[in-house]
C-alpha cells in the first residue's frame, strides 16, 4: 500500500493510554497517506481517536500517559515515531503545523499577536527581528485580516474568534510547512466565519501546495473541503473513501447512519431526525467483534465474534461484514 | 501613558479606602481604646479634676475632631511620646522598623523564590517521584508549628551545633548581619516554603495545562521558552497576589513571633510590649501605619496586575 508520492504516510498506527495495568487503545491500526496539495478528512464522534491520531503525528501526545505502541508515521520518508524530542521540535511549526479547535484559548494571552508570530519564524527560519515582523505582517494580510499592521500590536483578547483562528492559520503557515493538521478548526466559530476560515485554508493550501489533514465531526465541512475521508469509530478505521464515494455510496453502516443524520432541507418535515441508536462503547471494554455491532441493525452473531478487516469495495475500503449496497460477503 | 493613567486612577481609588481603614482602626483602637483618665488621677477625684484630665487628654473633643487629629498624626508621622518609656514614638519607629525589615526580608524573598522554584520542579514532573517527594515534604513543612520550628532551630543551631547566636541583634556590618539573620531566616523559610510550594505548584500545573502551552509546543518552542513565556508569565497574577498579600502577614505575625523568641528589638517586639502595657501612642502609630501599608499593597498589587496582564483594563473587566 506504499505510495511514493505521499507526503505523510501513517501505517498501522496504534496509540495507547494508561499504564500496563489498564492500557486503553485509543488508536488501533490506522493507516492513510496524504499527498501534497490534497486534503484528508478524519471524521468520527468525540472520543473516536481522531484528535489522538493528530497529536501522535505531531508528537504531542500527553506524556507519560499516552504513547505510540506500534506503527509508523513518515513525513517525506522521515520516520517521526520515536524521533527524539529536540529533532521533533525543529520539525514542528516548520515542516508541519497544527491549528486547534479553540481559537479563544490557543494563543498566549500575555503576548501580542506580532510577538507570537515573529517568535515562530525567528525560531525556524532564523530571520532577524525586523524580517520576522515583515513575514508576520505579510501572513496576516494573506489570511485577509484588515488593518494587519495594527493587529500585530494587539493582544489575542482584542480579536474576535474568527480573527484569532485566522491568526493561527497565518502562524501555522508562516514557515511554509508541507503538512498542516487542522483539528476541528471551525467548530468553535459561527457558520459564516466557518466558511471564510475554510476558504482561507484552501487558498493557502493551493498557494503553498500544502497537504492538509482535517479533523472534524462535521460532514458538511468534509464535503466541502476534503479529497479523501477516513471514518473512525472506537479508535479503528471503519471506512476510507474518496469524498464523492463516501457521500454517494457510504459502505459502512456507521457512515451510512452518520450521513442520514445530517440535518437537511426535506420536502416533508420529519417528526424527528434519524439518529444512530445507542452509544459508543467504553474503550477499555471493547467487544471482541466489530465495535459497532451493538448499534448496528444489520449485525449478526458473526459480527459479535470477529473483527472485520478493511476490504476494498469499489473506490472505498470498508471494515464491515454487511456493507451497504452489496451482496452478503458470506 | 495608559499605565500612568491607570496608576493615578488606582491611587485616587485608594483614598476612600484609606479613610475607611483608618476610621475603623481609630474607632477600635483610640475612640473605644484604653481610657487613661483614671491612671492620672488620685483617689476619690472630684468632678472638676476628672473633667480637667479628660480635657488634657483631649477626650472631651467631638468624634470628628479626634479622628482629624489622628489623621494629622498619621500624615505628619508625629504620634507623641510613649507612655511607658517617654521616648518619641517616631524615634522608636525609626530605630526598630529597619531592624525588622532587615530581619524579615531575606526569609521572605527566599520563601517566595524557592517556593516558585520547587513548585515549578514539581509541576514539570507532575505525577513522578520528584513531584511526590516535593509535595510530601511540603506537607511535612506545613504541619509543623512555627513555634516548634523556632525552638528546634534555636536548639539545633545555637545549642547543639553552636554555629549562630539565637538571641539579640548586635549588627554593625555584613558578617555580623549574616551571623544574626541566619537562624530566623531558616525558620521563616522552613515555615513559608511548604505553603508556598504547594500553592505555586497548583498554579503552575494549571498554567501548564492551558491550550496555548500545547500551541507553543506545536510550533516547536523549547521547554525553557514555554516555561518562561507561557507558564511563568501567565502565572504572574497569582504569583504577584500571593507575594504582595503575604507581606502584611509576614510583617505582623512573623516579626512578632521571631522578634520575641530571638529577643530582637524590632517593631514587632515594640508592638508586643505596647499591647501588653497599653501604650496607646505606640499602638496608634503601629496600627495606623499597618492599615496604610495594607492599602499601599493593594494599590501596588493592582498596578502590577496591569503590568503583567494586558487584559486588565480600568473599570470594566475584559471578558474572553
């Protein structure tokens, strides 16, 4: 499954939390690749391991609780898993950057925007104070912040949420990273700002040919921005498909449920939205079989006993014994 | 410019506070304080004699006049003469306040600085054995009474080891100062350090869990840079508050205990003697000046807030 064009390759990544007595596998054998200029979406509900995956790639897992127990993470061929911290530090913010869900708290409140942005470029590009300032200004203008010169001297609390998220994007892309990881970048923003921020990310991605990993639980965002999608459930990858295939022909029953649950304008108003019944099982007590079986209308005894492997189905890959629109596997 | 305006506003805001605090201390200590009339009278005085003495003491004046006199005394730092020694109160203070400051300053500064250092160490290794050792020792330090610490240190350093004097204050140069200040300093550091370490550890742990710390890591900041810019700079508000507000506590309780146990002629000892002998001029001076110090500390505290946190503005609070 190796891909020579891929910028980021994640292979059979496993992340565990806790000590030997009670280790919980938060990410279980996740694999994907992202090519330059492309966007991969990782979707799933809270606690499914999508943020943990992104933190593992950045080498930011909370220590000593979380650790990568197996698998590989390669950024343009360089193995990141197990790389010493001082080498990771030179990569973070320079070759790969990350923006976070909470623009309100992600910036240091006691330093100006200019100081924080300059610190990043000075650290990685070794620019002089003045050149760093110029780069910061240029980046702020690029993400469409009006009166950028004045904003440099302002503190985070003087900016709106959307503005702060744009500052984060400007900062993340100020060293021209080849990979951008965006963890729920628009979740905390209102809808009109969401669209602008996503547009901004896409524009910069085109300009710099950046690969983007977009973590979200919003399928609307996925439909608008992603080229390929990984659907995660309980730390496992249940489906991976090109974005068109995912929406036109969802294969996994969980994906199918998610897509049906998107609120949309219907000719006849529903009395209630379709939901995926049940709730996510506890990660420390996962069933031996398919982890979605307990909530799945199509599950049989086979699903409860054995874990489905990821199988190719048209352009998609799916881990399900009874995928949608298919002849029974057995 | 803005910070100057802020400072002036805070100073102006301190005036009513000052009036309130001095009013309360006046009412409690002077107006309803010890009445010296009967001490100055012979047995079976006549009504005229009583009235004469009361007028000498100024007791017949109306409340506001007496409060005004008290304020004037505070403003001019002229409190009259001590009842017990007849010495001018201002002279007593000039002699004893420097001793107290010299005595307490090293212990106070070391207690804060070491508290922050140990708190940082424990917070950085949170959950590890270093953290457990530091917090465990802090609890031990907190559990021992100040009096026990003083006596134990006096015994250890003064009697058993015989390294340092544990009585008196015969200070005339730096070596003699260090000689006399060491044991009191060790005792007050020992007592303050447990509380300070636990407090600063909690504050720093909270700051280390902030989102912007993770952002800084995600942008390749080094641990030293994160500790300085993200953790310490953001923890300055609680650090400043803690530091400023422990000054009155150290000055009052610290000097009272240490000076009486070490026989050091500082302001704490003078106050203690004045309380036991009802020496009102001295008490008025000490209580009034302590109240003024409190207000001064509050104002300086607010100005330091503004200095460390750009979100603090005049009047309205800038909410996130």
